[in-house]
C-alpha cells in the first residue's frame, strides 16, 4: 500500500497499477472510497465493499474546508492519520491519498459544482453551502482518480442522493455504490463525531435509532400512514431525551427527496426515507432508515 499526497503522484501510481492489471483477465476497475478520515468500522465496510468489487482501491482522506460553515467544527474535526493508514492497510487498500488543503485548492476556488432542489432540504436547509462543498470536492476526486465505482455510506443518505444526482446530470462515468449504515451493538450509528459525546450524551443519543425503529414498526403495522404521523412519532420518541435538540425529523422519498404527505404518494422509483438530525450538547448527529417501496405500500 502506498500513501500519496500529491495529485500528480496519485495519477502516476494509478496509471502504473492500471497497466499492471491490464495484463490479467477481466476489466480493471478502480474503486474510490472518499472520506474525511478518523476511520471507524463504517468506513471499513466501505473499504471491504470496494475491495470485493474493484481491482484497485483508492481511499482518500481529506477534511474538506469548503463544506464546513463558519461556525462548524473544521478546526476541531477529529484526525488520526497514523491510525487511519493502518486501518486502510488492514482492509487491503492499494493507495491512500492524503492531500493538503493547498494541494486540493492551490488557488481560491472560483468554480464550484452545485446541485439544486434536493440540496435545499434536510441538512442542506440547516447547513447552507455544505453540499456545494461536497459536490465540488467529490467532483475533483472523480476527475483526479477517474474511478469506475465510488463507495458512500447510507448514514448520510442525502449526500448519496446528491452525488447520484450530480453523476446522472453531468454524465460522469462512475457507479455510485451506496453501502448500509453500520451500527454499534446498542444501535448507535457509527460516526467520526461520536468521539465528541460524553458517556451521558452517548447514552442519550441511542434515542435516535430507537425512534427510527419505532416509526418503522408503526409504518409496517399501518398505524402511521401520513407524513404528519411519522413526524409526530419521531418527535415523541426523541422528546424522551432531555438532552436532544431536534434540527429536523423528516419523511421524504428517496432518492428524489421529494416531500410526502401520505405514504402511498411514493413514486415507483422511490423508497421511503425517514431522516433525523439532532444535537446532543454541541454534537450534531444524523441518522436515517430507508424502507423499500414495496414494503411501504404493502402496509398502507
């Protein structure tokens, strides 16, 4: 495994690996796993999927400044490069790309990639400009690495939808592979920001997965059939935690992220997404559950 810090060296190494693989049988598939580092088992699951589906696996570690707002945690975002590199090595990654901010943005950025509509809801509504930063850096990584597949976690379901929309709209020749949320044994979704939680707040944060499970059961039982039902149940369950401050608790179609009034409004190509963003102290956590289209309609 090689650790590479410049775009030029990365392109050269990918070219070498492609040439080495070209002599073998089958297609050479480059798989990209974009991350901001401080890797956990959720990231490891993405690397495992990439290893299974790709000839060459590239992991990027870059805390992208342009997707953070002025009062967000860019400077304090957790970082542990040595541990990340060892994790990548254990997962069979071929290249770890760790550029500096100056390498990725040598000049003030005058060009950004912006996806409209679906970025204006959920996290996009409370973090203006966030997704412009995400789509811009992911677009840069796609151009630098030129992967055939890119692997993203469904914990940030809106990010997956936004990246898929960008790829489809711009005819980018990359397949977006959405991988399931990885949780602790007690249900808490893995996140690099979980490290911010005190023992007390971490226990309180379990209310997120509990609320999602309760709503899923209500949908499947047919006792929640409108968006208002779902929102009410979510807020009731999250309200059991005195420490929880709700940013949003929403129900939308996925991946279109169109708002819903009744569950039977789902388009044939959409699933149901129930998504949360909740603060515990200064730590903002997101979580969601995706219920497949036919599973929803069979209970409505």
